[in-house]
C-alpha cells in the first residue's frame, strides 16, 4: 500500500516559497530548521544508530527538523499527517500500520519538514537513523533523550 496524498498546496512565490504559510509556521521554520530532533524522544543511541519514537495526538505537531543521515521510519498506527516542507509544499498523507520508508542522504544532502496530526487518531512512528553517515550527525540536546548511550 502506498501513501495516499489527499491535499497539496502550491509553493509560494519564487522569492519566498513559504510565503503562503501562517506567520507561526514561518517562525517555527526559521527557529528549528537546523534541529536534528527527528522524533519526540530519542530512546536508544550508540555509535551505529539512533532510534526515535514519535507519538502525535490529534492536533499534535512535531516542529521542523533536518534529516542528514540515512534513515527509515515505520508507522505503527493509522491516521492522517500533514507535512510542511522547506520548499513550501503542504501535503496530507494517510498512513497505515507497518508502512515503512527508507531515505538515503549523500554528502551535503538534507531534508527539512514538520509534521502535524490532522486526523482523529494518534499517530505513532519509529525512526531509525544510521551512524556514521555521509554527513555529520546533528547534535541532539538532552531534553530529547530518554536513554543513555548503549554499551556493547
């Protein structure tokens, strides 16, 4: 089963692709576009990977964050997420349990977005980032860590 995109808005003007966003979204983007917090909680980390959990209640929002490492995510629930993308796109996507996507980031590649739960059910995802990568990992603040680094 594939994503089902149910809304797509055009990017803003050439000078500001996010110009059609609310001021709040634009401010969130400016403030968080370099954040490496790709989930709500970092639950495991060692020299090879980071494992993140993300749980969004209806109306919940994971602010903008930057992906620079190879990673995959898996949806553990059904629901509808609205994605806000650096290029100004806004898309609603229907997710289902077991849905999994893998992304590769070569040297200098990155991806910035935010996620809002616009459905009526909790959205739950697990994301695994692979270390080391073609890009340096973004430092993560202790406020996201639920676990200490693992020891082999």
